C-alpha cells in the first residue's frame, strides 16, 4: 500500500501524549517519523512500565516511528539536530519558548536550517497573554479551559477529570496533525514553511465548541468571572447535568436486566419510534428542539424516561438492542474497554492490531483509525527502542525512508 504521506519526513522532539499522538497519526499515514529522545529517553517510557524503557502508553503512542538519541544540551547534539531538521519536512516539539530557542527549535532557527520546514509547536496555555509560555499538562489545561467542570456529578467534593481521559492532550494531538497537514499543503503549493501552534487550552475549548457560545440577547452581558470555580458552581453544574439527564429520555443510558444500553434519538422520527416501541405518548415530541419551559413539562419528560427505563429493564441487553434496532431506534450496548479486543464490530473495522513488541512480545493495541481506498492501514513497525535507529539515521549516507519500510 502506498500511503498518502509516503516520502514525508517528520522530526519529532515531543514527549508525553499530545505531540506523540500528532506524530503517530502522521506515521500511520506513511510519514517517516524520527523520534528524537534525550539520553534518558521519553518520560513516557516509564509510565506504567512493562519492562526496561517500555510501557503500555509509550507503545500505544509510538508505533511506526524510529528513535534516535540526541543530547540537545550539547553543541554536537544541536549540530546533529540541525542536520535532521534540514532534511525533514515537518518538525514537531512541545518545548516552552526559552528552551526551544536554547535547543535550536524556535521558528527562526528551524527556518534558517530549512526554509520550507513546517513547525508544529504544541504549547500548554498558548504563547500569548499573561500566562503565555507557562508549562502545563492535560489536567492544567482542563482546569484552565473549564473542561474539568464539564463532567460534574452530584456529590463530587472537587472537580474530577472525566474517566481520567486526557481530552485536552488528545485533542491537541489531533489538532497538531491537522496543522502539520495544512502546513505541508501550503509548503507544496507556495514553497514556504512556517510555524503552526496549537495549545492544550485551545483543545480543551475545542471539545466544548457546542457549549462555548454566549448569545447576548438570551444570556445577557457576560460578567467578570470569579478567579476560580467555587464549590457552589460545582454543585450547580452537577445539578444542571442531573436535571438534563432526567428531562431528556431520548438521549441517555438505561439499565437492562443484565447490563446497560444507550438510546440516542436526535430527531423526531427516532423519538416517535421509541415512543411507539414503548407504547407511550409525549406531546413535547411535537417540538423536540425547544427545552422544557416549566416544571410540568420537565416532569412529563421525566415520566417518559421512567416508562422507557421500565421497558428496557424487562429485557436482557442483546434482546433490548435487537428490539429497538428493529424499530429504527438508535441504541448500543455499553461495553468496557478490555472487552473490545474481541468485539466483532471493532475488529471488523481494523481497530485492533497485534504487533510483536521487543521486550513485551505480542501486544494488541488500537489499529490505525484510517482506511485508505478500502484497505485498513496497518502498523509497519513496533514502538522503537530508545535510540534504536541513531546509527541508521545518522550514517554517512543516510537513507531516511528505506523503500522496504515505506512500501511494507
């Protein structure tokens, strides 16, 4: 399979999650990603370790890459780094501005080495403003973007990250891949490089794009915010979320006899199908886009939810899903992540792949999310050992993208 980014070289100086996800997506699409690690290696090699210099999250984020060790604190290391940048199409890093300049990864230094280079810079809170350039991680960005409050639950003593999932990190990684691809298009069309920056703060807001809207005519003037969210606001958000679940019977989870299902009816036809299946009536379906305007209407929808819950609870998950699917009601069984390795639908879409990872053996992990011309994009190489490809990349006559690797 010839992949879309076949022939593109990416110098990846990033660590942790956001940058490595960005370059993982580029590697899946065919780019030759050269992972530049410090002498001690990427910090993520020691997160949930499964052996020396290897861990579950590192393997998940670094397949299809090659690793070189460069000490950016030394003159020789910076010289080698400049050589790599000169022959790379994209450079990705997540260093603060001062360290980027010290290591030769600031915009001026990279473009001096390679005028057509695309630089993808991933920052925590952005490079501007009073906090510009501040270091930070996913939890910091979720707090700063309001995302940490989005999953408030009644009884929470403090805000809790939803499912422990690094949504700001992961969102920034995806935005970084989009930035890299847009930069490559501009470079090939106009012959110029440049720097594209994305931030964890911006990613945290991006995943809330539907909520981050203020309409003056409806919401009034936005006042001066408090320095930080208060306990009263945490409780208010939790109450509002709980109310929303109660008064919307058409988009929520339900308990079946032996597990859980979701029902997701976003249009009138689907809601009508659910009501017909449960032999119910709901006048509010006549105008489904208008939120309940009174306690009476809210109570009516709550009663619909109670009736649907009773009908679902009478059935086992498999029977319930079949019953509702046959009537045109969108629904799914709720599954746990470990169970998805053998899930028929997940496997049928190439979303589970097995790689032979040195020091770990057979490892099942997420397959590439891309499908190209009807074929699944598969892993071409496991996650690299620390510095495994240093000699290969910096040989006297380096061939950065061996044909046998590119065409595998």
